[in-house]
């Protein structure tokens, strides 16, 4: 029997309507992710939050700069999963130079349910990461978004040959 974890990638203020880089359907995805977190909690599935923080050594970034309101994890996510560990990353791959593997190992999981912002970037790079190879991976299609609906769909189609794709209601069904 598998032991999954729900990994919530980059649901941060800069990706919402008042942020520096608003994405398509951000509020709709937020509602889906909040529901997925509630389902995960109800099923005893741990939640891990991943937060992207721009590397100050590379200079000021267009968004996600440390100390700005936009870099913060969306308050709806923090309210839905107040005790979830937060893993900080500086690259698209949530495993690269982060504590994600240690957190997942500590939880004893062998399956990852991925959701989050920038389907074609951070979600894809995490799903296809060398660090993810030991896990069964499912991307929650209704809990991801990017700059446009068509780019979101193209990214999911590209992932479909390597990664399981399911809506959260199916993947988190008890």
C-alpha cells in the first residue's frame, strides 16, 4: 500500500491578481488546492509546501524577492495547512539544493501528489526531477496553472507520456 504526500508548489502572492506576475485562473486553482489539502487531511495524507525565493546573489528578480509581500505563501494555503513543513527552493526543481528529500523521507512517503503554480516550469521540473525518480508521481491537473490556459494544457500533454495525471477529486478519493 502506498503512502502519498501532497506537495504544494509555489502558491505565492506574486502569482495572484495583485502580485507581480499574475497567472491564469490563480484564484480557481487556489480553491482547488485548498480543497485538495482538506481532502488530504481527511485521509491522513501529509502536506508539504514548497516556496520559491529568488536568489539574491543573482540580483533583484522580477518577483519572489525575499522580504517582499509577493514571496509569501498565499494566506489561504497557510490557513489550510498551518502545520505543513515549508521547503524553500531557488530553482524550478523542488528537489535541487533543498530539504525536500529529507522532509519526504521523514514522512516515510513513496508517492507524491504534485500541484502548484507554473505547470510548464516548477511543477514539470519537480515531477521529472532526478530526486523524484524513487516516487510514484501524480500531477493534480485541476490544482495547477500557468500564464495561460493553452500553455497549461500543452505542459500537461507533454507530461502525460511520463507522469500520471488526475484531477484532485480522483487522486484524493478515500
